[in-house]
């Protein structure tokens, strides 16, 4: 008997026996998903309201997790007479935008920034009741600001705003598409908790480190109609000593004030902080993950990671790039750190895939033993697999030491 958390793994390549008496001795990835679920959904009881955390993918992204896998999770929950609901929160930003790249073509950004645009993409990608068999609910309200403040003793944060709607549920199954991420190196279960379950305020604080500020030396209230005050839906802006100021306890970083202020670019009095990279970003979202786990109860959460289309970038972008390794399979666990570590270890041990360069030549694949996302990223010196695990161990939210059981 071991005290290490177990990670169940179904390889996509291996032909597995379904049952000892089965005539058909091979299983497909949906059956393997169900075999993993049989191992990890032991905590779900009849009548439980079960949140199924998903990410529907940005518009134009073609590498997001296929809804077929999510339907399998939903069916497994229903088979226990429990009630599944897909849950999601709003992405950063304000509104969906299209950036023209020619007269006929454009690139989509921020299509998950508000419920209306987010629901359109969810439908387009098959994340709805008619395809998956469970409704999709946004758990952080219209503005992405409905949160419950959870006190923690984190690396950076003392409190985190966790999406209020989460607390209507008894259990949660976190579904993650394991792939690369430009700031965090990879995205898996930890990122689903630490970014996907918190309000925009804590998403903003994780990505930027601080909230916007108004520089009094640039803010001249005689040159405007104080549009910033009107634009702020949470009434975070007031005038003090002839200058607008932002209440940092209320602001959630939507930047509507910056859009409405008549002074733009270098003349803008509103200072939007720059994105933070590496440990600074990762430690903050692991603080968020700590708040989600402690408030919802680690025993109420199960994790399933799908390592298919293991691409360089995350599902929040319209072009996530090519896969860096072959499909690695399906992983299931009770521990978010162990499951992500098992995915990372499997990815490092796998041979890389050749990558097509801009000039049309193929880059030699990376050999087993190399961190493929780091090797493929232009920000590679800022990245590293250990960042998420070091921060998780500091916050004591799981174990990097695990037992891998092949299904
Ligand atoms: S102060 Fe500006 S950035 Fe902050 S919530 Fe209000 S409008 Fe949004
Ligand atoms: S921030 Fe812009 S809109 Fe707001 S008071 Fe200052 S100058 Fe006017």
C-alpha cells in the first residue's frame, strides 16, 4: 500500500482489453475515458449536483478538446444518478474582437470575454446540451465579477475571489486539455483551477500582477466629462484632489475606463500594467488554485486530463500552433499536481514531432528527455515545467510524487 496519489493513464496507442470475457479486445479513446472515470468518480453519490469544468476554446481554434470526451464524462456522472452541469467563467478582456489581416480574413480574439460571445463559441464548438447532454452555466455572472472572497495564506495573495456559482454544486470534475502555454509553459488541471474557477479580478491579478491606476499628473478633469466614472460598472472610480482615482479593492481590470477616457495612448492617464511572465504569473494562479481547493474541498474534486493535440499554445488563442509530441492519452486522478506532473513526465519522455519552420523547412524533432514546450517557445528562457510544481508544493495543494497505473 502506498500513500502516493494514483494517476490512472490510458495510452492512446496500446490496445487494451475491455473485459476478460470480451470478444472485442480493443478499445477506443471514448471507452478508455470511461475506464478512467470508473476509477476516479468514486466520490459521486446519487442526487449530487456535479460541476463539470470545461474550456470551450477561442473562436477559430481547431485544437480545443472535442466535446465527445466531455459527453463521456457527463454520461458517467448520469450513470450514478447524479446531475451534471458544464461550468465556465469569462475570459479576460471586455468584448470579442476581430483583427483584420487582409480584406477577406481576420483573426478572432477575446470571444470568451462575456457570456453572450462566449455562449456563441460554446455552441459552435459543440459545448451545449444538445451535443453533450448537460447545460452550460457561466458561474461568475455577466461581468465575470461575481465572486466569493476566500481568505488564504498564499505566496502572493491573502484573499482570492472564487466564482460564486461554483458553490451551488456538491462535487466538481475538472476536465483539462493538456497542452502548452506561453506564460506558464503548460496548461492542465492546475491552470483550470487557478484561472478557470476565479473571477476576472483574480485572472487579471494573475496575468498582470497589479490592477490599473490613474496617474494624477496626467489626469486633467477640466479636459473631459469624467467618462471613466460612468464607464465603471463596479463604481471603482471617484474624484479626489482634482484627479480620478481607482479603488483597488473594487476594480477588476476590465479597462472600460481606459477605452472611454478621451486621452489615448501616451496621453492616457490610465496605466494598464504589463503582463508578467514565468514564476510571477504561475505563483499567482497557484494561489488562486489554493483558494478554489480549500473553499470547495479537495475531496469533492476529481481531475481528468486529455493529452491529445498537445500543441504549443493554449486554447485561448485562435492559432495554437502544431503539436509538439504525439497524442499521449487520458489521465485521471484525485490530485491536480500529480496528474499534471504525470502528463509532463509522459510528454518529456515522448519523442518530439518535427515542426515546420516559416521558410518551409522541417525542424528536427526534439528527442525524449527534452522539455518540448520550452524548446518550441520564443519565450523559452522565462519558462520551465518546475514553476507550477514548485509553487504547488509551497502552497501544499498536492504531490509531485505519484504512482502511475496503466489502464
Ligand atoms: S476602474 Fe476601470 S478597469 Fe477597474 S473595473 Fe472600473 S472600469 Fe474596469
Ligand atoms: S481618467 Fe480620463 S476621463 Fe477620467 S477624469 Fe481623468 S482625464 Fe477624465
